C-alpha cells in the first residue's frame, strides 16, 4: 500500500462506523420524540445539536482509541511507516469530524422542520439566531470532536507503547486535557464528585484555544508512537 492509499483506506473504514453511529443516534432521537407524543407528561424539546454533542464526543474518543490498535499494524503490514500512520490518522480524523459536523448540522435543520424544535440552540454558543449559532457552532462542534478522537489516540498510544501502568498516566494526562477543554468552553467538569465550572472564553477565542490544544494532543500522540514496536497479527 502506498502512502496516498492510507488516508482513503482509513476514511472509508471509519466512514462505515460513522454511518452506523449517525443512524442509531437519529433513530434514538425519533424514538424519543414519539415517546413524548404518547406520554404527554414527558417533555423532549432538546435541540439536536445539544442532543448529539455528548454522544459524538464519546464516539470519537472510542474510535480514536480503536484507531491505534486497528490501523497502526495494518499500515506497517502494508509497508508504511509509523509517520505515515499518524499523519493518515489525523487527516482521516479531521474528515470524520467534518462528516459528523455536517451531518448533525443538516439533521438539526431537518429535525426543526419535522419536530418543530429550535435549531438555533447550542449550549456552547450564546445566541438566538440560526446563522449566529450554526456557523460558530459547527466550528466548535468540529474542533471539539476532533480533539476527542486525538485524545483517544493519545491514550491508546500510551497503552500500546508502554503497557498498562504507564498507560494510566496517559489517562490522567487525557483527563487534564478534558479539564482544560471544559475551562475553555465554560462547561462543567466533574471527577470523583468534585465539579469545576468556569465562565469560559468568547467563542472565537475558545475555538482557537481548542485548536491549539488539539494540535498539542496530536503531536504528543505522534511522539509516543515514534519507534514503537508494532504488533502485527
């Protein structure tokens, strides 16, 4: 496999997973709306951007974890280097993040038409107009889910290279990154029943700071994978 074949291969495989994720997510969304219709005491009027945000982050974290164990050996087995892998992984992660962001934004508009929800609501963005929410909201959505993918890669790279005990240190470092992310956006961060809430940065500054954090996490995971003994099945 040549270098220019690695990126499409990774995107294609993760695109399949992402279609399943988006399909199941929206089926749950539809089921929740029907539940509200038949049980009047149930109130479910959450904007899709808010409904999908946490599941999207968890999904990206999981496939980031899987990526190292699934694709690193695959790339080495086909004559590519570790550098080829983590570059291809970053590009494919950005592509998957973009796919999820565009799909959720489109489904958010469809959801508004079908179920009469408010598309101009995203708790990271303080605005009441659709345009002011959708554009910065999409940028925030994209960079945040990309960060979670790379955090998954970062943690997995620690376990892959150094084993279980040092890998726990990578989990601690990952949690510290999540703390920084929550401070940037002013969202709640809770660990061992201790919560931290801050006001967060303005939207543009928050997006920029998250982008910087994302780059740091990527470079750290790439550094961890250098000279890593690769397990080939």
